C-alpha cells in the first residue's frame, strides 16, 4: 500500500497546524509533488547537505528549521541553499518544514523536551488565545421588536459559537425614558416618562464585524436612540503556545537537576550551563525548546524554580537572575529541539505503520563543533 506525500502533509498539518506559525516564519512544503508516492521519511532539526545525503531517493526530509526563511530571490545551484534544493528535486526527494507551528503545537517541541527530561507538563508558559477577538453585544429592545432585531444582528454575523449559529441569551424587563424637546420617540410622547416592556438579549460577534452589527441593529431597532452595550471580551488562554510549565517527580537540588538535563540531552560542544544556587530545591520547571530568552518575563511569574532553554544572552540572563531568582539552565539550541524528532517519528509511525519507513537522523547539526569537551564532533 503506497502512501502519498499529500497524506503525510495532512497528518503533519493536523499535528502542527500552520496557523500556529509566527508571522515571520516559513513552514510547510518547500519542494516536492504532493501527488508523489512516498515510502520513507527522514526527520532532522536542520536540512544540511549531510542530512540530505541520508534521505533515500524519492523520500521526504521533515526538518524543524526552515531552509528558506529569509527573503529569497534565487535558488540557483551556484548558491549553497539553491544547490541543496536542486539536489532534492533531481532525485525526487521532498522537503517539509514544521518550525514555530511545531513549537506552539500541543504536543510540540517543548513537550518533547519536557518528556526527555522526565518532567510532567502542567501548563503552557505563554499560551496563545483559544478564541478570536470577540465582542459581547447587550441590546435592549421592545418585546414585540426583539425577534426582528435579533434576526438582523444574526444576519450581520453575530451569534456564531463554534459549529452553532443564532446563539443568544435574553431576559425580560422594563425600560424607562423621558423624551425631551427635539426628540421623535417611536413610543410615548415628549415630556412624559414612558415605561416599556423590553427584552434584553446578548450575543457575541467577532470584533471585526463591529460596524456591520451596529448598522444592522440600528436599522432594525424601532427606537431613535437604542440602548445597547458592547464589551470587548478578554481572550482565554488555550492549550497551545510557546514553552511549558512542568513538575519534577520529586524535588531535587538544582545541581542534581542540571546533571539530569546534561544526561538526558545529546552531547554538544556547547554543553549545559547553569546559573543559580546548586542547593536550590527544584520542584517546578519551565522549559522552552530553542531560543527562549523572549519568555523570561513569563518565567518570572510562572512559580517555577528553574528554566531550561537555549541561546540565553548575557544581559537578559543576568537581569532575570537578579530580578526573579529563578535558576537558568542554558543548553545548545539543536540539543533542546532534537527530542522533537522522535515525537514526530512516533506520530507518523502510529498513522502509517509499516507502509512508511520513518527514521530520525542522528547527525549532530549543531553548528558549534569545538569546545571544552575536546575533539571534533562527527
């Protein structure tokens, strides 16, 4: 039974939705024909010439880091990246990238890092909103006109909740008003207090439809000056986003936790660096695969004792340590993301079984190849 590249893409897009990618990112199919039959997938953090050499002809390379991220105006074979694209195409090999969409997905890159360290994920460190920007409309209308106004705002796009439409909530009450000179009231007369049986109904609508809902409500409402409220709803955190907040099975000193990190991740010349009291008791940890100093502010308020990530810079790390007291564990960028390769492999194996050969490249594509560990990486 043959597998089409398009089938693999469908599985990857479901696990790592492209909508989760950052606006600056480049994810998805780089080269290859979705209609092609596929019998192998090789997974790696980086698409390098050595990794491409491991991909069988006609196979797919699933990479975490984009090969073509910055603005590209040529893929000429005389350029390093262009040469790699040409090699892939000539041999029928394809390239697919899952980058920041895999970072934010659940499970994603940080979940794989947490699992490698033996941690239990409790929450997303910097969650993405689970809902679009929404308004809640509260509209007061005479009872006999309520259905007409409700229908008008529904037609304008209000009242949609997931797979449901025409959603609203209502309650009855008494509206009161006093028309003054110059008013032309639809009910009552100038100079007399008027009390009217009214319905109050509530609907939600995307904020982008605010003008359309307002116009529809005004056109259908009988009053010269309708009474209504519009509340911008606070987005709720979702289960996707960058980084994870995790718990250790048992509290342990920071020194022991650093050893745990060092033993769990592949060795690199970068090694594992830490800043903090070795005797600090660590029970809750934040993790972020890849460069994570943009999340230091979230870490400070996460109720954790330590933070594991990569590419921490001197000044942000120093300021964070003095301000928050949270210990920092800095690892190689490649090493922090390598556990994701096994996660992606398990995803594809569980879906396609023996009909698709799936392997993880063991080549270390960390760009740093010399360090205190001595020797050169292979």
